[in-house]
C-alpha cells in the first residue's frame, strides 16, 4: 500500500483545495513566485566589508501566521520542495504541506 507519509501528504493537499473552493470569504488574495539566480559566482570571502541588508527575524509567530507580505524561502535542498511529492518527510516537505500554495513553485523552479 501507500506509505503513511505519502497518504498524509495527499490528505493535506485534498484538504487545502477543499478549503479553498468552499470558503471563498477567507481564501482571497494572490500568490506570486520569483526565482532569483546569480549570473556570476561570488567570492564571499572578499565581501567582508559589504554591509548586509536589514533583516527582521520574528521568533514569536509561526510562518503561516505572519503578515502576508512576508517571504517564504526554500533553501533546505538543492531542488525546490525536496522530496515533497515523493517519500521525503522532513523540514522542507512539511513546510510545503503546511502551505500547499508553495507547490506551485515546483512548476517554475524544478
């Protein structure tokens, strides 16, 4: 049969789309994707004097409860989503199941 982790993922995806199509009042908005690629290799050791951009870290809220202007960045695996559609069931795959709208990124970045 189907492994428990894969069955749970399928249930998450079905539940997500059930909510999207039945609760139109709370499921409004847009999803946008951007892929940023470096065009040349960076020597990070030479950049010790370059100031970093301002960054705010919020450790008091869950990602899914933060402001809608926040970014979700996937960097846990060289392939976006990791094994989210396969047997993987760790940090990255869990993140994609909690926020299935991230699955759309597989179409653009895989």
